[in-house]
C-alpha cells in the first residue's frame, strides 16, 4: 500500500543517471537502506486488518448457539458488543461492517498502487462498495432497533456523497493529472474554487438533512408501541433461564380466563418483540405434556379468575410450578361479570380446591403462599389501565430474568410505553371542589390534586363546594371543577344531592371518580342509578352522562386513575415548548366546555333544598343511558 510505496528521484549530478528511492509517506526514510520497514508493515497488516476480524468471527461462531437459544454463556455476555444490537439471524453483521470499514480505510489503497492518488479509480470503487452495502443494509435490516438502522443507512449515504464530491474535486483539481478543460467539460464548473464551494455547500446541506431525518426517525421509533427501559430508552434484553425454552407459561381456566389470557399473550408479544410465551391453545400438543411445559418456562404466569382452583389441570400446572420452584406472577381478573374474585375469595377457593389434590406433595397453604407471595397484578381491560397492567407483568418478568438479575439498576427506574398516561399539569389555575358530606370525597380531591406534576404548570387548590357556593363568583364554572366520589355511600346523606344540584346549576363541570376497592364500599356502576336521586339523572342535570373514571387500589393503577381524572378536568401531559403551553392555556380559556344547566341560582341552603326534594312528587323514571345499559347488561351476564 501507500505505507511502503517509494518515490523514485533521478540524481542530476550523477553522470550515470542513477536514481534514489524514498518512502512516499516520509521522504526522510530512504527505501532499500532500511529493509526492516517492509516486515514491520506486513506484521501490523496481518495483526489488525486480518487477525482481528478473524478473531471476532471465531468468537461469534463459538457463542452463536447460546445467543440464538437466548441463554448466553459467560463468553457470550463478554462478547455482547459483537451481537447485542443485531437480530438473531444477523449476529455476524458486526464482522461484515468491520470488513467494510477496513476496505474503505486500508484495502482500497491496493487499488492502482502506483497512481491511485492521482486517479479516480479508488473513489469509484469506494462509491460502489458503499452503495452496495447501503442496498444490502436496507434490504436485510439486521438491527434490532430501527433508529440504529436509520443512523447506519444515513451514515453510508453521507459516505457515498463524500466520495462523489471527491470525484468532483479531483476532476477540478488544477494541479492534478487531468487537463484544464476536464472540470468544465464533466461538471459544468469553471474551476476548482467553484467546485470547492459547491461541494462545501452540498456537504453542509446533506449533513443538516441527515440530522433532521435521523431525529425524525428516532422520534418515530420512540413512539412505537413497545416497552422500553426508562433508564436508557432501549428495549429490554430478553434472556431465557438455563434449560428453558419459553419466557413464561400462562396458566388459566378456560371457562372464565381463556379470552383474557390470550389477550395478555398477544399484547406482550407486541410490546416485547421476541418474547416466547407458552399458551395451551397455541402450544399444547397433549395434556400429558403440561408438567414438562411448565418446567421449560422461565416464569409461571397464572391468571386468577373464578373456578381456576377447581380445575384439575390448572392445579396440575400450579403444583408443577411449585415443584420446579418457578417464579410465579399472579394476575387477577377485576371484572365482576367475567369471574373476578377478591384475594380472600381466591384464597378460600384455593384451599378448597388444593386440599383434595390427589398425590400432592406440598400442602395447599405452601402452594398458595407461592402464588400470593407478591400482590397479584390487577388486570384491567381499559386501554391506559391495560397498558399499566402489562407493564407490571413485564417488569416482574424482567426482574426474574437472568440478564437483569445482576443488572438490577437498569430496571429500577421502571418501564415506559407509548400511549401510557403520563404526568399532567394545568395551563391555568384550577380549583377542585369537593362536597363535604360526600364521604371520602374531600380526601379523594386532595389525592387527585397531589397527582399534578409540580415541575411545570399552574397550581391546584382544593375547596369545599359549600364554601365556594357561599362565596359566589362568576368564574366558578371556568376555574373550578367538582369531583364527585362514587361508592355505595355517596348519596346516603340528602345534603350531598342538594349541594350537587346547586353546583350543576352554576354550570360547574363534574368529574366522576368511581371507587373500585371493595374495602371502601365500592359498588357496581349500575347500582348508582338506584342510589342517586332520579332528579339528578334527568335533564337538565344528566349527572351520569359523564363517563366515570375508575379508581383502583393498586398503586400503579391508582396513579393512572388520578391522572385520568385530572385529564378529564382539563389537565394535559407536560409540554416542553412555550408555544405549546400557550396553546394549552388558550384551549383551556376558550375551548368548548360542557355546561350542565343553563339557569343560575344564587341562593344556597342545603337543608331547604333537601326538604324540597323530599316533599316534591317523584319525577318520571329517567331514560336508560348508554353507560347504564352497558354496565347492567354486563352484570346480568
């Protein structure tokens, strides 16, 4: 190559016309006088461009089976930089990319060794190799992350542009080997200065466009519906336990859990690309293979619904997981009409079912203790809540993964997924009103106000609705929102309905927060139609025309409930730009708002109003709203 190529010079004072040769890269070194330079060159050439790629290839070849089986050995983990970023069929791609780089930086100098610097052949070959690699890269798509693929494609495109620009500069180089008319004839440029300016402008333009394209694609990739680590923004690594073929075994009873178990599997496969879950309707070949399938799974996911512990096959799977000491992730059905049971109810059913299991080596309490060692994940069907339930399942699976067992710091920050309910704030001051006679309403209002992100946005205050009505003020309907906490005791006191009616008459929007915890007097939504005064269900009040926000007990789901309630009040996810914040403020001030009652009353006397309600004739039965029809139909089923 050029590193050992010598230039020959004729000695003018030598009558015999002898010549002397000096090293091209360092004319202070005379060729032939130091014969050791060529062996040194070839030694380092063999060490780096030859032996290093060969060593990398042999390492990947040695660990390929453990990598593709998703059970990396110690050597595989040590060489993860060679294969971690690529899909399983392309674990050798790092060596291919290394060879491309070596060709463009080393082997290309062997093309036209004597006159390569003055001619175009090297640049043409470099353009051809870069274009070929870019085509193969775009077709094969070897990277796991799309943003890595976009960055690789864009960098190779920029290389092609640089090499093409080099051809233009070479043609217009006035001191080069080309004749003077070559620049104007082939490029249309008058000289080398104009060519240099054009190449500089095009290079800057290409760089700016490349940065914008990469940024847009990274933003699009981050919005893809896949689970990512909060700590790094990358998709989590999936690694199987030793001797396992599946990431998880999903156990369920067909009568009440088959449809939701299939939903969990499908959704996890979408959110965690590459995850392998065992589900009977997809993987079972015979009932006799249940125990072996449980033993071949890293974790045991049990979907708990009514009748699970009464099923003999479900008990077989459960005892097999206990015998194999498999980590258990319990997921509990929460829909009453679909077979939901409380944790205590599941314990009772489990004791009754497991107590008579023939041939069981472990007592029922030991098996159930493994199932309920960690609070079950509440399974909710609503979209934002379902995403949170799936995140909880995925996080528990990752915590038990061999890969994160020694890298727990990577998942301590949790997981995130596009479409989840993020932190929210208000663009203008907000007052949350709560009726003091609404048992639990004031505490719920403070809890909702505490869920506002304090880093940005306006403040939120909590005030008793009775005090706000006495104070009056024309802006109550604009800067205030009533939070009505719904459970079986909401309308137990007549003053609650009287205050609620006055608030609605003032045009204050209402947010309904429906308690789901049985320990806090929760009830089905359709029961509220019988508990609430019928006057509030009719026009002009139409209380239940507003969709209620469910309030769950689990900390993760409860946080989503509180943010959803704030979103219903007008809060929006945090925005980074001043323009976006101003836009949110204008939308809040002048956007469409629901006014429940057109007339306005200024007098306030809850006792008098409750007497009026008690003494008035009963209004006609309200028409059935869509929400009531849906809830009651589910309950009848």
